[in-house]
C-alpha cells in the first residue's frame, strides 16, 4: 500500500470536470429552468406506459425530480440570496413512442449525472455538496429503472 502524506503544497492537479462556484450556480439555474419541459415529458411518457406498474415507476422518478428541483432552488436561494426565475426557451419536442420516451429518459438521466458532477465539484464541502451527491445517486437509480423498463418493453415485442 502506498501512503501519500497530506501537504500544504498540494499539486495543481484538477479533474477535467473541475468547476467554480459561479459555474456550478449557472448549471443549477439551467437544470431548474428546464423544469416545465421535464413535466410535459413525464406526463407524456406516463400516459404512454403500457400498464399501471410501469406508469408507477415513471411517476416515482418524476416525483424524485420534483424534489431535486426543490432542493436545487433552495440551494441557489441560500447561496445567492436570489430566486431562480424564468423558464427554458427550448420548445418541447413530443415523443413518438413509449420506447423512444424511455430511451430519451435514460439518456437524460445519464446527462444529468454528468452535469450534476460538475455542480458537485463547484460547491463547498458540506450540506450542499452532500445534497447534490444524493441527487446524483437518484439519477443513477433512475437510469437503472429506465434500463429495466426498456428491457421489459423489448422483451414483450
């Protein structure tokens, strides 16, 4: 085993996803401003689900995402003293099938992990960082659930 002593003269190494606090706050704002399109997407995919069990799984993911938005808004407010205002100007794109929705949702969860990792690195050690870590774990859990739903969907064809 190798032991590297802690030193005040640490290297200048920075991970490729290293982020400053202002950058992290901008990413939080972006994540929350897409909330309206997220709601439309979840409503649509829930309606397309082939049965109540699958709709329930997606509903639980949607509810988690609402909680994430609430926590991101709270962190932003506490750190900056400002509320997040405005919504994304991006037009909502409807999905053509349940499978397309599941695939889009899976990719969205994985992209969120990437974005939230950058946010995590930009926050100070403590409750905000710990909260974002919990959100990242939820996003990974959601990706697993979407993989499960895709497997179900593809085995019933």
